[in-house]
C-alpha cells in the first residue's frame, strides 16, 4: 500500500480539536506519574516497595498492549478509519478506570494489593489503546514540517493547563473536599472522578473536529490485510525493521533514558515537598501553579528556536538546561535549607527541558516515520510510535521501581517523620540521580542527525518516487 504524503495546511479548528485530545494523555499521565505511588503509600497504606512494584507491573503491561493495538490499527480496513474507532471504544472505560484507581478501600493488605494491581493494569491497557491511536492520527494529518510543529505546539499549549489540573488541581481539590468534611481518602476519589470527566470531554472534541480519512485500498489490499494474522513473530519482525533505522534507534534510546530521569524526579517532587520542605496542600498547589505558568512561557521559546534552527538543536539545548538545573539544585539542597520561593525557581530549567521533550519528541518521531517510508515504501506510523511509547513506558517502569524500592531500602514509611539523612536521600532521588540518566540520554540525542534540509530532501524524494521518478538513495545513508 503506497500513499502520497499529505502536505496540506490544516485549519485552526482541526488543530485545536486534535490538541484537546491530550486531555486523555496529559491528565492521566500526570495523575499517575505524580500521585499514584504517593496515594498508595500515604493514603492507601501500601508499603513503598510494593507500591513501586504495583506501578511497575502495570506499566510493563503497556509494553504488551501498546504494540498489539498499534498493529491492529495499522492493519485495519475499517471504512470509518484506522484510528478513530479504537479511540472511541477505549476512552469511556479509560476514564472510569482512572477514577477507580484513586478509590481508597479497606480490608487486608492482600485485598488492597489485588485491587490496585488490577485497576492499574486496566488503566495502562486503556491508556495504551487511546494514546497509540491518537498519536498515530496526528502523524497522518499532515507531513508539512512546520504544520507538524504547529500541531504539536497546539498540543503543548493545551497540555499546560491540563498539567495544572492533574498536578495542582488534584491536590487543591483534595484539600477543598477535605475542608468540607469529606474524608481525606474519599477526597482523592472525588478529585480523580472530576478529572476523568474532563478526559471524556477532550476525547469527545477530537471525535467532533478531526475527520480521519481512511486509506484508499484496493480489494486485493484489503484481502491481504484481513488475511494477515497478528503474531509475536510478526511484531518482532516489524520492530526489528524499525530499529535498523539509525535515526530511529537514537531517538528511542534517548527517550527511554530521559523518561527514567524525568519521571523519577517528578515522582520524587511530591515526597520532597512533603518531607523535605514541609509544604501543605495549599503550598503544593501553588508550586504546581507556578510550574504551569513557567511551562506556558517556555512553549513559544521552544518552538521559536525549533522553527528558526531545527528541532534536534532545540531539544539538545533545553535538555542541557534541564541537566544544569538538576545539578545546581542537588548541590544547593545539600548545603542549605531551600526556601519555597527558590524551590519554585527550580521550575524554570525543569520546565524548559520537559517542555522541549514532550512538545518536540513526537514531531521528531513523525519525521522518523517519513524516513522509514522512504527506506521501505511502507507506512507504519502506529507501530513505530507504539515502539517509541514502549521505550517511554519502560523508562517509567524503571523510574517507579527504582524510586519505590529505593525509598523502602532507606527506611521510608508513609505518614511518618523522616530523618535528616532520609531527607537527603529523597532530595537526591529528585535531583542528581535523575540528572545522571538525563546526561546519558544527551549522548544519544547527539546521534539524531536529521536536519531541516534532510527532511525537505526526504519528503521530496518520496513525492518523486510516487510520480515514478528514480531517486538516489545513497544521499540518505547517514539517516538509514
């Protein structure tokens, strides 16, 4: 199946509608990454090591469901589209599971472990289904270089207030419900339910504003796709062909290592605020508000540099800023008491790095999909993005397991006072340990060598081939 690249300009309504779909990505991602482990240890009463293991197992499940969903989507012959039908079917159970995940239950420890394990696995199963088809849909909307940046910038702008809802909004709602006489544990469930409703509204907006165009297939092509059966062997073969692409390997390893560092820091921040700085719900909420304000200010800077230079240079620049910030705050936190105002300033390098990563990464991945299209003649956006998401998932799993058992190893018990030594351990998990992973990730980012000029040549070569012209593939050896 060969399709011509779609380089059309997109109306603002379409880009805005697609961007709203990040509600079913950003909100649950922030909610789980920032609060689920803390909820298990300090609300549900689950030991830190077991809490980390529950999260680890659930995250690993996504490495199975994500590729399967992507494969089914890529090979779908549904006349309504390859992506949208799966998106619609996954979003309602995803929202319900998100709310129930933060429902405090009584009973034995065995019952709690079983309940939260099952819910966490379901959470990541539905997350994988939604996320993989939504990101693949974005890759197919246009192949224009700046339009892809524009789509991702729209996602970034919408994601920022949703990050605020998932971080500051969550703890603020918990405090509000608690102040009205609702138990602390039940307040978490109500807050998660409110966020789940917003997730549904975001997905509904995508369905109403983005019109997916199903691929034009001959009857022979449809029959071939229907006859092909999903198998582990076929998935491994597909993924092996993706990893043969030099460019793709570099960005996959970079994203895995970056996510290990970022999510270890992100999960540790809550423990830092509670145990090292002694912040209550109001101050924690204010921290996340300031983080959101700073992140919003970073978006035009990130995309301005990406459009003026290119995406890879912008990514490296802001990742370096992130690393420098982590090192400074590790040293500062070890030698003095960190005031709240200075802790908020810590948001700046963190916001620059994370904004660049989550804003530009998928635009870079879309470009990798085009290089693969040029190299093989096949379009496998769903599976390629699923493998990248698998790398991020593995990174989250490593970060969660590392932090959970690390805290338990050094004697952390939820709800109890911590020693000065344990405070330093927690501070290290939020600064220098993540910094080590970020530093290593930058080595692989240097190997991502697709320039703006290369991208233009790739898209032109695909267009020439579609018109029956011969193309010189040797000039793309450095990418393929």
